[in-house]
């Protein structure tokens, strides 16, 4: 008798509690996007100065990823998640109460520390606690990511139309709800039997497959955060309008993360699907570079980018889990440390290029960075032979059903 496969939506309450917290955590990425220009106008800051809200956040998050495994292996996953959420609440509140761009940038750095502790631990927690395959768990995580990124600009835009401070306070309130849900529904997690070391993520990067994926992600994240941090300035829209534009981007990202990416992987395999998405994203940024003066083209470019980033995010995150023979939290920390460097560099570089060269230059930089990522993936694809090929999910599902029948 065939045993039915677990439904994607049939998950323990603990998984949904962590997924809900992920949605709120990922809102922090797009939340400030609609209020970048209002902050610049009210505090007398330049685009490059305001872009430091992304740079400090991403730089600290990337470095802090190196300690996530060290912390969680000593205090347990649940306590690590709760500490991360508490830090986000504190620093989001402080950022909203600040009166200078320097203070907001500093408190965003603290926010990044909290996000690092939460996000890296949340992925491994969902993978371990979810019913079904690792691929399904990653899709659930990426769906939370996409939904959070989609909601972030809406929340930021609507609250930002009241005051640029309101989105920060709004996140603090939502994170408090997420903290309570995680504390109540996630069972106590035991401390790891083996304590990890801070050097393990660096050792993991000696595996060529993981290094290839991480470097690819570093450069495509430069394109991603160029789009995120600079586009609001040439768009020259209100906070609410920018929020709706990036809401469309986030919705498309969520849809392609959950449905399109697995379909492409079954049809073409992981690496060809990522290569195709990177190529289309680079072309999208080139279009925005050529037609930066056209608001309609910028809006179209932003929304289309969501489709390409959704495919990349899901397939690359799943690939990280099997790219090196190391524990999942260690692989996630190593990968995140490298990829978030791109998110730290690009916003400030894009702002300076927009100020000192032209409004077209940031998008050309983003497109070039994505093409570098594509070249790295192409050169290193031989080290990724263990990743799913066309039809791999179908074969794995058939094997799982056959094993269930035999049992």
C-alpha cells in the first residue's frame, strides 16, 4: 500500500512559528527601501550616506554568520532564535528613535547582528523540524523569505507615508509577536553534542562546490542590492508608491521561489536553471541602465527582477545544503558570510556611482557583477556534479515511495 507523501502545508506548529518569524525578519530587508529618500530629505543625507543603512546591516550580518554555529551549538537553536529576535526588537526601536543618519546606520548594524543569529538558525531549524524532503523545507523557507520581502516595502511604504520613523517601530511590534510565537510553539531544543568552532565555516569553503556557490551568490547579490538600494532615487516616487513597486517585485519573487524554481529544476537541473536566471537578471539590469530616465522601464525592471531572484534564491539555497560534506549550519554560515559581502559593498558603491558618475552607472555595475557571478558558476560547475539534475526530484520522490512500500 502506498504511503502518501507529506503535504507541503502539513507542518508542525513549531515550523509555522519559525516561518512566521522569518517573514517578519525578512521584512527588514525591504522595509527601509521606500523610506530611503524621505530619510535623506529630512536628515539632509546623500544617497550614498543613506545606502549605509543597507551596508552596515549586511556587513554585520555577514560577519556575524560566522558565530551563529558557535552560539547555537552552545545555547541551543531555540535560545539562539530568541536572542536574535530580541536584538532586532531593541535595535529597530532605537533606529526609529534616532535623529541622525549616523545613529540609524549604527543601530541597523545591531539589527543585522540579530538577523544573523535568527536567519542562519531558522533555516537549519526548519530543515530539521519540517515534514517532507529537504527541498520542501528550503522552499518553505524561501517562501517565507519572499513573502517577507514582499510585505516589507508595503509596510515600509504605508507606515513611511506617516513618518519615516513608523516602519522601524512597526517592525519592533511585529518582532515582539514573532518572539512570543517562537517561545510558545517551538519546543526546547537540546544543546548540540559537539560544539562548533568559528574556523569551521572557513574550512568548509575549501570545498570547491560550496566556494563556487558562495562566490556566485556574492556577485549576484551585488546586482540585487544595487537594485534595492539605488532604484528609489531615480524613481523619485512617494514612500507609498515605492512600496507598491517593490511589493510587486516581492510577490513575483515569492511565486517563483515556491513554484517556478522546482519546476525549472525538474526540467533542466539546478545549475542550468541558475545560469539562465542569472543571464536574464543581468539583461534586466542592463535594460534599467539604458532606460534609467524612464520611470515605466524602472518599474518594469524592478518587478521582473523578482522572478529571476526567486529562482536563484531557492535553487542556490538548496544547493548549499548539499555542496559540501559538512553540517548544514556550518555550510549555511560559510555561504552567508560570503554572499552578504556583496550586499554590504553594492549599496554604497551604487550610491557613489550615482552621485559622481551618472544615474545609469549603478545599474551597469550591478549587471557586470551578475555576469561575473555567472562566469564563476560556469567555470566551477564541474564541482557541482552532485546537485539535482533534470528529473531528480521525481526520481527521489519515486525512491521515497518505493522505500515506504517496502517498509
